[in-house]
C-alpha cells in the first residue's frame, strides 16, 4: 500500500562520522537537529492542515542515524510520535538508520513504540566500495540487521547508492542482487550527486572521483527499477529529491529534477524497441494509458526521435483501456486491437 510521510529531518544526528559523499544539510534543507519541542510543534502544525488520509500516513524520522542518537533524545521523539499516531489515527512511525545501528536490544526498544518500518542505509554490498566511501560498516552488517528487522515483522526498507567511489556497473548490480535477496518491502535508489561541502567533492576536483555520465546513470537506474519491481519490491524513491539547496551545492553527478521519470521513460523506449525493431515493417501504433503518455514519448519527444534514428517509426496514442505500465503495440495495417502485442513495461507501475 502506498503511504504518505510527514518527514522530520534530523541532519547527521547520531552519525558516528561523516561518510565521504554525505551532506544532509543540503539534502534535507535543514541546518540543525531540532529539539523535541520543535519536532512536536512542527508535527502538530502539519497535522492540523493535513490533506491525506491519516490511516495511510507515517511520521518519518530521516536524515541521520536514528538508533545511534542519544537514547533520551530517541525516546523523546518516539514518545511524541507515538502520542500523535494514536491521537490522529496515523499508520505509524518510519525511521532510517545505519546497518551497524541495529541490535536485538535496539529492536526491542523500537517495538515499545508504534514503529512500523525501519530503513537501512546499506548503500553498497561491496566491502571495498563501503570502505572507500568511509561507511564504517560491512555488507555483513546489513545482512545481519536486515535479518533482525525481518524477524520482528517490521517493514524493511533498504537504501542503495549508484556511483559511489569505486563503483562499477558490476558492483552496482552486485549490490542490487544482494539487497533483493534480503527481501525488503521497499528500496530507495540514490544516484551519486557530488555536493560541494563533502570530502567527495575534494576528490572529484582533483580528478580522483570518476563518475557515471547522466546517460549511463539513467540506463543503469532504469535497469535497477525494472529489476526490483520485477521482484515485487517497491522502489519508493529513485533520485535525490529536487531542491534549491541541492542545486546550490551540486558540483557533478547524477542529478536531474525528474530523474525517475527519465528512467521510466527509458523503460518505455526499451519496451517499444525490443518488439517493433523485430517486425518486418518496423513501424506501428503504440497505445498507452493516458497517464503514461508523456513518459512513453519522452522529454522533447526523445524516445520517438531515438527510435526514428534506429529505423523504427511509431505513433503513440493514449488509450484508457490499456493498463498502466503496459504498452499495446499494433503493427502497421493491424486493424483490430486484439492483433496488438501487449508488453509490460516493468518499473512503471506508478506512471
Ligand atoms: S550517509 Fe548516513 S550515516 Fe553517513 S553521514 Fe550521511 S546520514 Fe550519516
């Protein structure tokens, strides 16, 4: 079930050190860790004007390493969250933390509150890559922490990055496969963005941080999106949240305000090309649900232009009866829709 979050950002709170690439101040747009009183006031203000169904809403503590924070502060925030969850009938509390910030005692403590989802910043499942990026934990920590969370019945979320220092296409796929094997409920994929106020920026400036091009990143992340959703693992985030803070600190890397849409559009392109390029005439009409029309055509008609350059000609038309995330491909001269070929564009369930 899709769920809304009321995010509370706790930038770097609890983090034992700064990872190579991280600047939560820019990412969250929040400069300091709020006091419990400020958190309560903020949440009450949000809930007073809340537009979504509370039953499908979580309070989400993001931006730091929640379970590594001072225990009194954790308890104060969880007390406030718990009170508001019962007062407003919210779904529960979601929080993010580090894999080495999970133990049986910590899980027991979280279960005293209406915590329902824990997200682990796994980032990579390759120990060499983790070391280079100063993560301070190993892939084995992620496996162990995910197992502990799973045993309790809490929802498990895993976060991975694409383009960490030392990453190759192979290490990215190694990470994706290892994370899928842990059977998370959700995944977040963060393509690497080099932000100015980070050690990664200093390396990149000296030419010591090779990064994927945007084109490589889109191709790779489109594949990851299809991979996870093909295994019924929801990708609840793909790409860094677009904000003026991130844009102000951006130096290089895989940033685009509509990164996920570009990846979904790539999957539509692949779906069309994989079929139509094999037809004798290499031309036809593509029907798509109206909500997927722009992703299918691509920004500035880039999919149509790309297909044309490959000798494939398509007319794309909206059709309500085509399921979302599917294409109906009709060759030239095909008079009836039943003669069309239905193709699932994996990874576009929400388009
Ligand atoms: S990546 Fe996570 S653990 Fe590392 S500094 Fe950022 S918030 Fe803290």
